[in-house]
C-alpha cells in the first residue's frame, strides 16, 4: 500500500523549490484557505459502472517513445507529440476500442500523468471530476459539485477547460470560474476559489473556457475582470494571487495561455478578448515571473459576438494569431527589446472571397518546416484545410476534404457526402492525425507539395467533435460530444489502441 504524504507536511520544502515573486500591487481580494490533510493511502482503482472495458491494448513496442499529456495541447503546448510506433492505417471500423465511458455535457479533453487520467464533465446539475486508470477505465475517485450554468447560445452547459496535472496535484477551472486544486492520488481538495466572483468577471458568451498554464510554480489565467485584471497568476501551492497584468478592458477569451521562448527568455502569450462592448482584445506577451507586459497587440473582431479562440503559436521569435468574424490572421515579430512589429497580416473570408485568406475559429495551427497547417473558416460549410508559407504569409494550397460515404440512418441506407469540416490536427509519428468535426479520424501526409490522405475511418458519426484528441502511451482518447446518429450511442469518452504491432 502506497502512503501519500500530507500536503502540509511537505509544504515548506516545496515552497523553497518554487520561484515566486509576489508583485507589490497584487492585492488578493479573497485568498483561499489551504486544507490541513493527514496522510492517506492512495486510492485503489475499482471497476466503474459507467465504463465498458473491451480489450487490453497491444503491448507497447520496445522502442516506442511515449509521454504524459498533462494539459491542453500536450507536453509542448502546441499539438505536437513525440510519440512513435503508432498504427499506420485504420481498419474500416476504426482502431480497436480499449474502453469507453458514458459522459455528460462538456468539451474538455482529459489529461494524463502515469497511471492517472483526469476528466471533467457535467451530469444533470453537477460538475463531475473523475480520476481513472488510463488503460482500463477503472476509477480511483470522483468529486462532484452543483452547477446552474446555462449557455447563452444553447450549446453544451458543461466544462470547457482541460485539467492540469502537476506531480501530486491536479487543477480544474470550471465554466463558472471555480478554480480547484485536488490531491491527485486521493481526490481530496487542497484549496479552491472562484475567480469570477473574486475579480468581478461577467459570464462570457460560453462561460470560462481557457485552460490555466502552469509556469514557474504559478497558474496563469486570462481572468478578464470587468475592472481588471486581464491576466493573473495564482501560486500553485496556495491558490493565492501572485501578480496581475494587462489592460483592464481586455476580457477573457477562449484561447489558453501558451509558453514561449523569445531571445533566450521565457515568456507567456495570452490571446485575450471575449464579451466586451466596445469590442476589445488581442495578444499580450508577458514575463511569467512577475507579469510585466512586453507589448499588447490589439487583434479582435469589431463584432460584439466574437471571440479570440485559437491559441497563439510561437514560431522562433515570432507569434502567429488568428480569429474569425472579420478579423483574420497576423504574424507578429518579437524584437530583441521585446517590442513588437507586424511581419504580415491576412484577412478572413468574411472580408472578401478572393486572394489569400485565413481566419481560424478555434483549432490550433500546426507548424512544420516553415509552413503552417490549419482549418480555416468560421462555419462548417466554409471550412477548409490550408497550408501557409510562414515567411511570406501566402496560402500554398487549400483543400476541402470530402468523400462519399454510405450509412444506415433511420433504418434506411443513405449515401452522403461528408467532410472533416472544422477539424483538429495533431502532428505525431511523422504524420498528421486529423479529427473531423463529425468524428472521423484521418492519417494525413501534409507538405507544401499538397494534401494526401493515407487512411480514414469513422469510429462514430456525431456533431460537436471539438475537443482535441489526447495521446499518451500509444493510446488515443477522443470525446464524442453528442449522440451518434447511426447507432444512437450517447456522449462518450473513448480510449483507442493506436499501438503498432512489434
């Protein structure tokens, strides 16, 4: 039996190892109380009634490279995975399912560290946080709290932000602003606070969305209080406010803060700008140690009902940002003195329909060998996959992946033309893994020479497949966020076996 040390008993030691500089003007309106916990044995994984286990995955190939996936966008915060030795093609019915769990509402991806997977969703009037074994779906613990959040536009009323795992702790930011720190192995709460209440954040179009960034011992969040702050850092051990940054009228976006390295120095990129009148927002580059802002680059649609939802991408000493609703894209230079300049800009298709156009709604672009690959388009019908030359800002090619597919629908055989629509991309094992908005999986070979489909399958056919796939230890986890129209199976978290044979 493994014993978990009390958080309080090691607290002083951990504080010495964590760099933390408290800004003089960072006055915390409501610092949380840290729980005093006695040692407790780690929870044992038990069979879970909502999980169906199908079959164990293949053994990992001996030379496979693997990693944990402890936060949104993976270990490098850019959708690029170093995992190797994955399957090269899909069976027609899709990769083998290891296990699946019935889920409620929400768009959050799971996070994984070692033998712990943490997932958050909403069942009826409760937010449910579950800690499972990644390879079996067996449950270690769960925590529930009440919610009455209602989405203003009728979409899911569940959580959006992914969990953040850090050694013996896991952090959750709920759609109503609940920021909670749990002990990973037991599920006990160490501290909690509500940042929306503490900093007077009004409900955004789709609630609180961005996943916190853990950097230098702090959780960095695009808070977006009505009188500020735009960005705030909270000490990971105590939840106490460390520093604040940014314009007071730049609200919370749906993009997550991203780490970067410019001219040999750590920085954090925040793409702020949600519900605001007049419409404001844009890119901030700041020092994660103290919140000092290098520059603020305004970039948001002038339309009220718009958001900055695609995460910024650091490319050397440059940053790419993009948004829809008549905003477009920009490549921003970060100069040695940490001021900024514009390398190029590009309009989106709502400005016009000719020339080089790019406006990304919410997917995060992938950068490879001097080119950027992303799904352009605000709405499903006008979505396309594009390749952009980063140096020139020119579209190299544009593809609208479509195919004919025969399905059984309402007892009748129908032939449909289907598409990836506004998909997601991961770069892994030398290829691109594409998840279509309706649930399709595709292995793609993407290069400046063009688009090539290697393999395609349809594990399910369901709308709102928006959460980025997660890959860890050769297993891929995908959220099915609505009912499969062919099988009527409801929302699920599905673990697929992507391990190659020896």
